[in-house]
């Protein structure tokens, strides 16, 4: 059996332009897009430096989403959590920056334009 690798994860978004701009603040770059045959959904992809992509699916008429309990958050590694929270145009702080020693990290949670929670992770110094 071969090894699997993460290629992308899909987030439903109300306004792809706003979502792309949000994720570009972290260094993601728009990579490609396609529209479904029915013309209702356009899928925009943004990629990080390693090629892992976020699929941002914008469907006509869908402007709000139930987050449910099956999915929790997207985690992004950053050099400096405090500076990142101050620098980026986020849509709310879900959890203020602070140490999370049990995970060996300093973290914060912010919201993207659609309310998806994004964890920012900075390794704690040894």
C-alpha cells in the first residue's frame, strides 16, 4: 500500500474574492479554478509554498454555512503568532494568543470571512 499525502481541503465560501484575499495574507497564492457543469459553483484554489491547496467553493445563493461539529479548524504554522494576528485583516479573534504548553506551541484562533476557525501555531522555544 502506498503513502497518501494531503492535496487540498475544501471550504464553502460566500465570496471567493474575499476568501482568496484573506488566505493570501498568509502567503497562499491563487493557483487555478474551475466551474461545475451546472454553472452554479466555482472552485478556486489557493496553494501554500509546499503545494498544499485550499479549495474555496463559491456556490450561487449560498451566503452562510452551518459549521457543525464534525470539522473544527484549519491550522497554519506561522513565525510569530502575535505579529500575525496584529498584521492580518481577520474576521474576529476566536481565542486570544497564548501558550499551549501541552502542544509545545504558542497559538491563537481567528475567523476567516465565512467564520471558519483558523489556528495560528508558533513552536515554543525549547
